[in-house]
């Protein structure tokens, strides 16, 4: 492709005791007669930590080194200031993160990329799953995936499949397993990789998945190696606990359409899976809170039929009283237990689904967290499902983790109903509650999490730790839990010699694997605790996780991998960096070089504005860049632009369209034709149209036209009209605003005059300022990744990471009309599609108001 041939790619995976060590090696050669840029681009599981990377060019190896994030960031910024490109790890879809690095190599030169990553495989639905993304983007002469698995307990079954595997390719997957060893290989020939005979397009594009399980003669397995241990707990053949489930569902207006349809679809399928011994109820929250039944109801066939009718009738209404909904669910479970409506030996859970932010009742998220934690008191896990990109996912995740649950993002795709049902399937079969694995305190240090609210069928609990005495080779564990019929209580033990016997096959061992498994699990859990922590506790958790990340050379959200690579005889720093939802993300900007020159010479004064079509442009000074988006509504719609309850300033704008609609256009161009500006503290109201400016001060009404040149100063108001150009307005001691008049030829067949609004000194408004424009007066950060050609050759597309969302954006230009109302000055910005979805809080319809005042 483009003169670059990948002649070899190998993915070599070793799995020992569920811990996977994966090495991706890619070899390429420049077949052209000039130097070329070679990209190494792979997708990794989100749960994986990169541990090593190197490039070898013409026999010289350039290794990557793990550094603390801020140290790496400074090196990166230095590189970017010189216009250099870099490598990165970034969020990329539901299950993966992407690692990308590039290097220029001379004609006929070769380069070898080698990337290593590690992860602890999780058990779900009775299987461990290893996921490998396959996408070489061209035919590869020597392509191979090889997986070797070693499990001391023995392997009970092993399977492999690929989303791209055709019937012709099925025989290329070789699979064998016996006793403790399993082996899988996939090595298609060049012809087998082709999508059609004699064509050059590769069929290798999709997911390659390996699943297996181990033999279980006991409920758990202990392994001890070199002063560290790991304890796997997954009992089988337990009677299933009855469960009590409260579904708390957001029915606010933003859930209208496909989202509420998918929610109904998922709930109907879930009702088919609820067992007769279970108890359940539905709580719906919009502006008000509604319940299906006043108490938990047993899942009899009659009650399930009635529930299906209720679910089919769920419709949207109002705003988002999240606090009221979740508190009603907690109260219902508390009452059910206090009144003995549900069996004492049962598992209770709350599953909440929302697509927006709380804005009715208690809306402060910290207050909600505190009330919810106090009400639950550790009695039930809370699972929060965030639907779409408008949710405050960090808040949902913190609240879930504080209450022994977890948060999950539900992606607004065609399979959203299956995502909801899939999550329910994970937690629908509790086997034990209040599980504790207790180890001798005087023998063990640095223990990972060892108490768990629920154990679900098909999953596995993993605990690791290290011995105070490295020479100790024996361990006894007390296991406790509550089952459906009685308490689970037993003691298990293991010694190092038994583990050593199991690991005589040294070919399957990679370094101190149990020590690395312990470090991986410890870092993962420290980062999870850090999400809900504050103050000194958060600082201590951060420091501990950082120390372990550096010691074991893991690329985590606290570290980055710096890759120094040669290009044009200059050293060039690239960074591999791992993001995580809910934690501050530092990734790498990849700008096209021909765009950088403008950004470093951009105007010195930054502003936020509403103007033209697209309507909104948001400056981000620290990025020396801007974001723009449009709101596609019909003429006559009134949008809330700015609302500050502290200073009392509100600005609303009414849309106008062209004189006659273009029937061929799917979306009509609209502009702001009327602005309503009010300060309730001063009793002032201004109405601005392209024809006149009207000031209402109490009962006094004053009017001006755009033909006037006026400077007006009265109590609390400064107004300057620059004839036929703009209006400068300042209310009280707050922000200043510039309203620009756009005039067109009066006989123009389509267009008519409209207005633009620019904010100055927006920092003088309060922190509570909101609105379509006002919400961006608070600091906002974003990262641009993967710039690539779009549908318009002059406007490249890219991926934007903003507010923990991943959006596809387009590079474009917007006019700044402050200095030149006629022609304007072109300003570059990243255009966010779909009415600013994922960028604005909530959805755009939340900002539609009934009138200018």
C-alpha cells in the first residue's frame, strides 16, 4: 500500500493462569524509491496494559520507556511545538484502545515494530475470553496468530472464532488441547487472505476471539510462586439465590424515539428471563417519579403478563429527576426487607438507566451521591447504565463504585437493546452474597480486594497478595459466603511445591507471572478506588498506583510511554498513553502540518459566539483552537443561549430561515433573527432585531434603530451602537456582549438580515452559568486524534475525545465578524455533528424555550 509492504505480522500470545502476555511483531519494507512514512496501528483490549514497545530500523533498535505522565507530557509538548508527529493509545470504540506510531524510512529500508501488552482474562458466562483485533489493512505474506495456554487446573474446553472467518478459512484455525496445555494457530496464505480471486484487498478485518475454561474439582485454586500467591474462586453446582431487582428507568424527553423503544425492547426480553422465585418492580423518573407497583412483586406468570403491558406503555415525559427515582428504588428495597416481603436468603440489586444529567429535585451530583450512599448502607449493589453520550458518566461511575456496583456505558447503536439485556444477563444469576476470603494477617501484605457483595454464576473471584516472608511456601484461606440454603464456610490450603510441580513446562512461563498478575490487579483496583476518592485519600491511591505502574512498566492512566524515534535527522518524541473513563485523559494531538501554521499565528483575543450557520463557535484558548456546532431547528424556535442565575442575566435567541425554503435541501439554513437579553436583578429587558433595539427598564421603554450612533449609560447598563455594524452591551459588572448586524441585499431572493452574538469577559459570569453557549464559559478540554481525509478533500475528518465521549468531527472554517461585519475573518474550528451531541450537556431540545423572555 503506497509503496509500503508489510511482509510479516505475528501475534504471539501466552496465557498462564488466566494472565495473558501478548507480543505483536510487524515487519515492513519501503518498496518505493523515496523515503516513506510507515504506520504501525493496532487495537488492544481496553483492559490491557502495554508493557513494552520498540522499533528496529536497519538493525538499530529504538526502545520505548515508561515515564510518569507529566514528565512525558512535557516532552510531547516540546515535540509538537516543532511540528512533529507522535504515537498514542486512545479510546477507540467499545472494547478497544488504539496504539499508533509512525516513522519515516528510506527507500529499500526495513522496519520492525514490536509491541507487548498484558491483561488478566475475566471469566464471564463460564468462559475466559481473549480478544484480538485483526486489521493488517493489506495482504501479508507471513501472517500468523499463535496462542499457547497453560492452566495448572487443566483445560476443560477451548474454542476460537473470527468475525471475518469464511467457510474457506475455517480450516486454517488449528486447535488442540489436552490436560494443562492448549494451542491455537491461524496462518492463512496470501490467496486465502484475498476477498476475491486475484484482488489485493484483505479479508482479515475483524475480531479473533479465543474462549476456554478450566477443570474444577474444587471450588477454588491457590497458586504460590516466589513469595506471591493468586487465589481463584469459582464454585459450581450451587443452588441459585432468589433475587429482588428494582429497575429505575429514565423517561425524560431526551429518551424519546429510538432510546425509549430500545429500553422497552430490552425490558420485555428481561421479563422473559426473570424466574418465578424472583421479585421485581419498575420505577420511572421524568420530572416526577412513577412506580408500577407500590412494593416489590413476585414474578408469577400473571404478574409478568401485567408487567409486559406496563412496559409496552412506557412513554417519555418531563425532565430528569434522577435523585427521586433512585431514592424511591432504595426505599422500596429497604421496605421489602424490613417487612419480610422477600426471602432473607436472597440477593437484591438496583439497576438504573439514564441518558442525561439530573435537573429536577436535587441536581447537585455530590449531594445525590452522599444521600444514596447513606440510604443503601452497603446492603445492595447499585448498577448504573449510562445511555448515549449526554450522561455524566463520571458521576454514575462514582456513585456505583461507592455502592458496591459498577457503571456501564450503553452505546446508542442499533444493538442497544442487546447491550442492556447482555448486562442484565451478567448479574441475573447470583449464587452467593457477602463473600469473604480471609488470609492470615501476620503472613500476608498488599492484599487485593477480598470481600465481594455477590458472586454470579459463570464468573470468578480473583484475589492476589504477597507474603511478608518471601520464603514462605504454605497458605491457608478461610472462605465465607451466604448461599440460597445455608452459609458457605470452609478452609482451603496450598503449598508452593504443589504449584511448582504444575509448572514444569517452562516454555509456557513468562517471567514472574504471578507477581505481575498481582501488580496488574492491584493497579486496576487502585485506579477504581481513585475514581470515588477525594483529597488525601485520592493522592495516596494515585501515588501507590503510579509507583507500581513505573516499577512493573505498565502504561496506565498515570503513565505514558515515550518513544524517541528518528526522522529527518532530528530526534522526535512520541507518547503512548492510556485513557480511562472518569479520570483526566492526556492523549496526543495529531495535527496536520499544514494546519499548525495557522494555529500558532491565530488571533490573540479568544471569544465564544453565536453567528451564521453553523451557529456556535467555542474557543478553547489553551488549545489555540475552536469547536463549532449547529442546531438544526425550524424557524421560530427559541433557544436558551445563556442563563446565569447569580448575575440574573439571560439571553435567548429566536431562529429565522431563508425567505423561502429550499425544497432540495434536507436541512434548512437558519440564523438568529431576534435576541432577548434580560437582567432580572436590574429589571432590564432588551429586544434586538435586525430592524431595531428596544430597551424596557421597568415601565420605561426606549427604542433605537441600527441607523443610530449611540452611547447610552444609565444605572447598570452601558450600550454603544455603532451605526449599521454592531452593538456593544454591558449589564452591571458582568460580562460584555457584542451583537453584530448582518445585512444582505434587500431584493435577495433567499436571504434576509440576521444577528450574531459574541461574548467578551465571560469569566465575569458565575460558575452556575449554563445554556447552549453559557455552558462553555467553564473550562473545556478536548483531544483530536486520527486526522484522515473526509468526504470533502478540503475538510479532513478526525476523532475528538471530549467530556469522555468519542466523536467524529470535521475540520472547517467559521467567520469572525466582530471587526468586519460584511466579510468576516476565517477562523478554523472542529465541527461537531448531530446538533452538538456528545459536546453539549444533554440534548439540544433541552434548550428550547417558549419565548424570548
